[in-house]
C-alpha cells in the first residue's frame, strides 16, 4: 500500500543490525512494515533471537526503529541456557540493553547442578 507507506509480508524474517555490531533476528507468521519510519509489527508465533542465544517468544510485537524499542502487551517468554522468564507485557530497549516485563513475572534458573560427595 504505497499511499500509506506500508508493506505487508507473510512469514517475514528480519535481521536487525545495531551500531555496536549486535544482531537480532525477528520472525513471525505475518508482518507490516512502514517504509517511511522503518517501524514494524509482527504477529503469530513471533520469535526474537539475539546473537548470544537469548530467545524471546510472543504472539505479537511492535518495533520502533527511532527508539530501537521492541514492545508487546501479550504473554512473552525469554530464555537462554541459564534462565527462563515469562510475563505479560514487555519493553526491550536494544540501545539501553534493558528488558522490562510488566506483570505476572515468573522466572526459573537452569544452572548446572553440582553433586555433593
């Protein structure tokens, strides 16, 4: 839709490359991209994977290019090899390297178990 400066995608995969070299890969069932602002929305089985292996899963998210901000009001799960955190609502600032889960936060640690002798 050129007049609205929108592009629609099925099964998009988007690679975000930040100024400091970090990368994030976002994917979903469908997406909408504003060709002017470079903002996007992804819906359906949305996943984000960082270069260090952190994974985020939700059903819908918005990405603001100007603020390098990822947001969702829905349920979200973040996990890596050490920890699993879930909640409802998330703000992820890519520039500040800061994650805020808004409510119903639960976490579990999956560290190495040590056997005592």
